[in-house]
């Protein structure tokens, strides 16, 4: 018995029409925006299922990964234009794209860890210890002021 795919079908012809270079100016910009919104609405859930079932799940919450992917890739019209030129199914293009996006996240995190990583604000407070701070200097200057 075949299993049902989490990925919906796509009206590729509709997408390709919106990407058509003959649709120019504000009309094309509006069409691309409509396409982005429709793709995010249609594929956010299926891509989250994909992330949850893959090694990408180690990188964080599926919804956050999907939203980051959308923000990163769909903001660039060339991403969709490359899909139209590729001849691939949109679902495969998006799955490949989110895998590459995840590889980039993992690489960036590894680089940050090699540099010592990001420091939490609580850790910065602990590292300051009893040393002078700008805030303490400001308070002390106010106490020395002749106006006080």
C-alpha cells in the first residue's frame, strides 16, 4: 500500500507564469510576492515534517529552520528562477534547498564554536566580576558631581 506524501502537488505552470520575464515591473514584483506567500503557506508544514525526519532536526526546531530557509532563499527571486530553469519538481527543489541551508547552518555553528562561540549575556556578566563597568563609572561620576 503506497504511503501518502506530506508534500502537496504544485501548480508548476502557475509558478512558471509568475516567473516569466515578460511579466514586468510592479506586476512581476507583485506576482513574485504572491508566489512566495503561496509557497510558504503550502510548504511550511511539509518541510517541517521533512526536517523533523532528517538529520536537520539536530540543528533546532523544525519551524525555525523552515522559516530561516524561507527568509534566506525566497527573498531572492533568483532562487525561484533557478528552480524554473532546473526542470526539477518544486518539492524536490525545496528539499534540496533546505538540506543545503542546513549544511550552511551547521558550518556556521562549527565556525562559531571554533572561534569560541557566542557568549550568553549572563556569561558576560559573570566574566565582568567586580571590575569597573561603564554603568558603575557613570554612577560614581554622578556621586562626585557638585550638583548632587
